[in-house]
């Protein structure tokens, strides 16, 4: 099991693609709002598998990931539509971690280039990580983060990598 080494430019572009994927889902199919993993496969791109973040709190999801796909996901992230906002484009993170089968994964800060969803332009920041394609089998991915403002996530993914 190995992490995916992602350059800043590629990571920013992936973060923008992830947000476009996440924000384009209708509410009833949203992988981010999904608490079980039922909608994890919603409109996945062919070159990477996105795992959804959450709106905060504790979530346990189960999903299948095709073998041969890299996996990309946020540990904690934020976006907004004000291109010239004075609002900071980051979060004050007190703690953040991701573990695959108990092994810590490196986190990287990526700032997405401005991207469009519908008619609106967005900006985004986050702590992200990625996985090289996993061999078929069962994996447990733990994602945890807290901010100094009191926002927190505690997500567990039970991943089945299929042939």
C-alpha cells in the first residue's frame, strides 16, 4: 500500500475537479451528504476515484472501488464563490489525519485554481491525500480533523477494492 505522490499543480487541479464533482451532485445523490456510502460511485471520473468528505460529524461509509484507480480525497476542506473576498481561503486546523489500515497517510495542502460549477466561479482550499491503486481486498480508511472554530470530521470508509 503506497501513497500517491501528487505535485502542487496536479493536486490543485484535482481539488478543483473534486469540488466540481461534489457540488454538481443533486442533494438526493450527494456523496458528501451520504451517510452510508450508497452514492460513493456517483459519476466517478475514469482516471481517479474520489471519496467524499462530509458536512462534519461522524460518518461510516461502505463502498466499492475498482482496482487500478488512484484514490483522492479531502481530510478537511472549504470552498466559496467570492473570487475577491477578504475571507481567508483556509481553515485553522487543530488536528488532521488519515490512516489506511492503521498506517498514517501524508497530508498535503492544496489550493485549487478558480473553477466553475454552473454559472458560478469558486475558490477552494484543503488538506488532501491520495492513494496509488490498491490491490483487490478490504481496507479501512480513517479520516479525522478538527478546527479551532469547533468544526470536526470523523469518517470511516470500509473500502472493498474489486477486480
